[in-house]
C-alpha cells in the first residue's frame, strides 16, 4: 500500500505541546517499504525531512518546510529466550508505555521504572530516555535503521549507539541521517527491582508491599507520574523541558553553603554531581507561574505547559527567562531536553 502525501497539514494533534503549525508535506508510513518509497520521492524533490514519532519531545516554532513523516511501524517479536533473559524486538511506531506494560505483563524485567514516559519506541534510543534511576541504554541490545541517503538497512549495537545522559549517536553525529525502524531489548526473567530513586519506596510502603515485583514498581511509577505530571491530552506539555544538570563536586560544595537544602544525586561521571532541574527552577520562583498562554506547572516545575493557543516562540521565551533566573541564582545553565524545531 502506497503512503498518502498531504500538503499543508496541521501538526497540532501530532505534538503533545499542542502547537498549531503546518507541515509543507506530511505522510504516515507503516512499513519499511512505505518508508523507502517516501524517501525516494523526497530525494527527487530535494526537500528537508523530519521524522516524527509521538511528538512528545518536540517544540514546533514555525511552519515545517519540506516533509514530515510520521513513523507508525508496529509489531513485537520474541527473538530469543533462555532461562535468564529474553530478546524482544519492537516496531519503532509502537507507543512506549504500551510496550513497557506488555513486557511487565510477560514478567520481563528492566523497563518497569520507565512506565508512562510519553512517546514511541523509536524515540527511546535517540534520547536514551531515563527515569527513577534507570536508563533505557541498559536494556537496548540493538537498533535497526534505514539510512535516509541510500535507503540501506543498518543495525547498530548498543556500543555503536554511543549512549550518554539523554544522549546518543542519533542525536549528534548521525542526527537526521537515519530512520529508526526497530529496537531490540534484552530483558531479564528474574531481577532485583530498583526502588531507590524518587518516591517509589514510599508508595510501596504505603501500600504495604514489602517484597515488590516489577508490576508493583510499574504501578508505583505510574501513580507518581500521574500525581505530578499533567496529561498532554488535557494540558499541552512535553514532560521534562530541561535536562538535570551535572556540576563538579567543588561547585556543589560551594552551593551547599548557601543552599543547605539543595537536592543532589550521583553524577554519571566521577567527581560530578547531578542536580534536579525542577528543584533549581522552583527555588528560582517559577513553580506555578503563568505568563500569557504559557506557564510552569503548579506541581512540577520542570514542566512548561501550554494553557491554550500558545506559540512555540512563547514557550521558548518563557524557557529563556527560566534559564536566566536559574543562572543568576546558581550560576548553572539549564539545557533544554526538548527538541526545538
């Protein structure tokens, strides 16, 4: 089946910020064959290309020139199974949370702490999504892609992906060069759950769960996220707008003198300390503030929201004001986690 190409398509329902912008050309592909046909068409017209997943980590600021292609490749396949683990492959267009719940219900451990993160499976390796002490890089075995320029298939191993904190080769060196079609995950059949981060332990204790399984952890994470984060279907947002910054230990010790209640976690590198961006923003006085059509969420300062009718530039202006306040107070520069187009 040939994919349909639409002109001047409004992308409001295809991004969780609910920003109303148009794509010059728009199409949905549901298979590698459809994708290859579309790439051939784009090559003939020599137009820019944007691949769209769930639209949950993107901020549109103006009309998108060229082609926007939405990835809706579905399917789940068990590739390997032994006494300790399974290798499961998933289509890049699958909804991430639905895939996590599928794995949890199968008793496959490793993704439960990443429950309810918005977006699609294909986006997870680009961003190296993480939450509650877990990063998806710890479970990804390989990523299958199609090279945009040649149409050739390529498989990237975990090592090839050059994963870092909210980072990967697809976000830097190979940005815009490949379309992710499938992701393979190595998940454990028996695993000690990770409940040390955030309020997971507190939720489990309140429920009287002393020996939690992965289903218990997943439900706790869902409960925490729903209590703190607005539903994009009701209030436009892209989840965490900024990355949690990492600073040298010396700088942290200096800050601790002025801010003895500062919250911190071990950094991803030796001698570095990770600080929650939400705490820095809240301390800077932004939590719950509204500016025109946009604002900072009243329960989670890390989330910028569209109260209706906002433009992408309004959100950028607010984010810049937040960054300035945080820098003035802490001498820390917050970096956006959201991909700005």
